[in-house]
């Protein structure tokens, strides 16, 4: 295994272990996602618009907001007791630190999404059956991109006094492209449309992932070095 | 430090012309420092003199506006992983995760440094720090003094060649302070180089080979330690304008 990957996995495992002990971010994000779904469920008028038409937007707004709660913790855990200094002092390439934090965040956001999806099916009574593999795929594709951007903004925001406020302000504009793409693909999947109608959006999501994962890995050093 | 044949041992840490400002405040105005094997440089100075900033620059945790730091001849700039590897750092914060136990914290450090059998290395380090019984406690459940001992154990875990210490004796009881002095003296004898930032000169005077006083971002003095602390104190007060 390449050394950088081994180090990234060690960092991700540390974050997962710390979160399993505290359970603060994961629990807050899951509860938050459930609350968003409850609010949407009671706010909609089922006679005005079919659940299946509204469902993709609701699903992705819920994923995005819950992800924001989970991402907020990414670097606050490093801020406590100055632990980030120890991480930056270690003989670990900055890119591996970013990759480790990204993997941990993907695990957290993925877990929140995995819990949210069944709740969404329950509240909106949407039959995912045939579309489930596709929805899981597009969820992974969209999540990688915005979590990469969220990880870098979380590192930026943590040095400020208003980290919790700053992260959504920085991140939301960058979430728009993957969210639009994900909503479009999810709508078509639920409507059982052919793959050819989704390819353009899938390419956009893949391109977004490649561009932002690469870019964030490259700029991470200048974000964390004082 | 001169070797037995009279030649100076090679520099472990070399800083040249370090400058750093915060906003309009110039904290360091061109600071040079060389630390050789077996040297313990005690850095003193009034509050706001730039001691902690200097230590963070030496550790590579902060970028200088001008100047350069080299560790074992390697520049600390950018992704200088190999230059960072020989550094051990004790900050005024513990650098430990509150959501991990002490054993998990140290095992994580061992993994970052690529040490074999990280869990065993962590347990052994905690045992020598007198923390074996608290290995499975999170730092938040410990007293300030025990946390400081764990922070020092973390910094020494990978056998650093250069040790940067910011007020290392804070919160330590007399026994723990004496154990730390003995441990540091042993490592100095084995060829470690050390920079200690402190206001409490008495606690490190016996270890010091050089005393440097930082005042207004420059060295007011950098000289070998001579004689007891009592003879240096009046001079120190004069240097910092107290």
C-alpha cells in the first residue's frame, strides 16, 4: 500500500474512532435529516403535486443540509487542544492529511445518507425498487464532490471565530452544480427514463468530482499552513 | 557544542533571518538560531516578545515572511515531511484528541511516524510517563498535570532529534518535573538538541547550555550559560528593560 494512502487511512480511522466515541456529529446530522424530512412531509400538499415529482428535490436538500452539519465537525475536532498542530507537524504529506479527512467525511456523510434514504422512502412513499442501484450510484458521485469542497472549506473556516456560520456561506454556492445534477438524475431514475437522458448530468458530476478532489488536494497545504 | 576533537558538531536546527508580522505588528525582526547536538537553548523574554511565534516557525507550523529554517540540513518549507520527522514539539496546548483515550492518541501519533507496533509503543511510552493506569482514559478526564505528562510522552514518542518545548514544566508536580528534567538530560547526553521557551528559568537552568533573550523581536543576548541563575537575573531584567 502506498505510504500516503496508509497515512490517509490512519487519519480517517482516527476520525471514525473519535466520532464513534462521541457520536455528536453523526447523531446531530441524522436527527437533523429526519426533522427536515418531517417538515417537508407535513408542508407539502399531496393533491397539488405528486410525491414522486417533489421527491428528488426533497431528498437532495435533506442530504445537503445534513452533510453541512456533519462537515462542520471535520476540523473542529482538530481545533480542540491544538491537535491540528500535531497532525501538521508529523511527517505526513499535506495531500494525505486532506485525503484522510475526506475519507472520514465521506464515511460520515455516507452514513447519514444511508439512514436518511429509508426515512425518505417511508415519509414520501416512493417506490425505489428498480431505481435503487442508480440512486446509490448518483448519491456516491454527487457526495464525493461536495464533500471534497466541504472538507477544504471546513479547514479554512475552523481558524475563524465563526466557523459554523462561515462553512454554509462558503459551501452552498459550490454545492449548486452537484445538487442540480443529482436532482436531475434522480428525477429521471424515478421516472424510469433511459440512461441516455442522464449521461450529460452524470458526466457533469464525474467532472466535478475529478476537478474538485484534485484542486482541493493541491490547495490544502496553503489552507492549513499559517 | 564542540566535540572532543575541538570541532563543532553539525547543526541539528538552523534558522536564518526569520521575520514574521501579525497585521502591522512586527513580532520577529530577523532572528537567527543554531542548535547543535547536545545543546539546550533556553529562550526567555517578556510577554509578547515573540517566543511562541519563534517556536512555531522552528516547528514549521507557521511560515516566515522572510528567512529559512533547516532541520538536519533539510528546509522546512512546504511539504518538508522528512525535515519535520526529527522534530518533537510540546506546545502550551496538549495536542491530544479529547475523544480518544491516551493510548489511542499516542498510537495514532506512532502510526503517523510509521513506528512499528503502534499500540505497544504507545503503552510503553505511557508507562514510562507514569500514566499506565490512565492509558484508557480520555484527556478530558485527567488533571492538567497528567495531560502535560501525556503531551510530553506524545512529543518524545518518535525519538526526536530536535525538541521544541513551550513551557514544558507547566502544571507538573515536583516529582514529575524532576523526572522530566532527568529524561531531558539523558536525551541531551545522547545527542538531542533542544529549544525551551519559558518564563520560569529556574526550572530549566540546570539543563541549559545556552541562554537567549528575545526582546522586541530580536535577540537581546544569546550566550553560553555561566554560573547560577541568580547572577543572570539582574542582567536579564536589564536586557528586557524591566
